[in-house]
C-alpha cells in the first residue's frame, strides 16, 4: 500500500495549486477525485457543433492569476502549455427570453450600454467600480488570505488608518449584504443584474449568501 505525506480530497483549482506547491516542496501528494477527470469547474466540452469546444463552467480565473499561487507556479504552467488569451468582450449573459448583454473591458462602453438599459444604471455601475478601485487592496487581500491570521489583522488595521474606522465599518456593512440585495438596490435592469450576478461565484458564495 502506497503512503503519502498529504491527501487532498477534490481536484478543483485550489486543490491542484495546493498539491503542486506541496509537491515542489518534496511532499508525496495524493489527490482523490470522484469524477472521471481532474479540474473541478475547469472543464471544456464539445456541446454545440462538431469540432467546437468551449468552457462549460469556469471560463476565466481572475482570482487565480492575481494570486500568490500563480506567481509561484505560473512559469512552470506556461512551460507545460498553459496560455491565457483575453479579448475585449470576456463575458456575457443570455436569458431564456432571448435577450443578451455583453460585459466588455471598457468601463466607458459598459457605462453607456447600462445607462441605455435603465436610466441611472450606468452611473451606478461607475460608482460601484470606483468603490472597488478604492478598496481593491482590502478586497483582494481578504480574498487571497487567511481570515484569522496576523496578515489579515494588519490589513484591517492599515485600512482603518487609511480611511478611518467609520468609513471602514461602512464598507463592511455594504459588503455583508447578499449579492441579490445589492443588485436589486443598485440596478433597475434585470438584464444587468443577470450579467453581474454570477461574479459572486468567484468568492465561493451564492447570490443569497452574505
């Protein structure tokens, strides 16, 4: 019977990164996966026309490519053939009634499009993006770190020092509401809400989670 230093259950992107880093440190790692292939939500299938393959679950990995794991493993992954290709229309939504909407990489174009859907939605989008810009260090620091740890404590203290306690508490108050509540409070267009709703999945939460 084989012996291992570490056993990881599940083979999603976090498990694979963990296993790769442990293996690079000389550990013997075993990954257990109940499905017929590794990767979790990273999956490509032929589901439309012959010869055309596309992502059926995760398509972009923004939290991965900005993570310490990617910084450590990126060169080796690229040497093994990984290549991320980007365009100016990375995602969109298609509703059952046939309506669709594309999210582009241009904030100005997005703002104008969203404003044409419902008056005020473009401006609300701009305000939301400005809020994310202003708190990017805190947001991505929390997403990429351990909740209970010295680094997180230092991060929170630095934010209080930068913005003051009231502003920091106000940010967390808004961030604690569910995605559904935030979308309904911020935007009038149901099409725009449908476009933005799936992004909460990058945090491992659902639209009803807080």
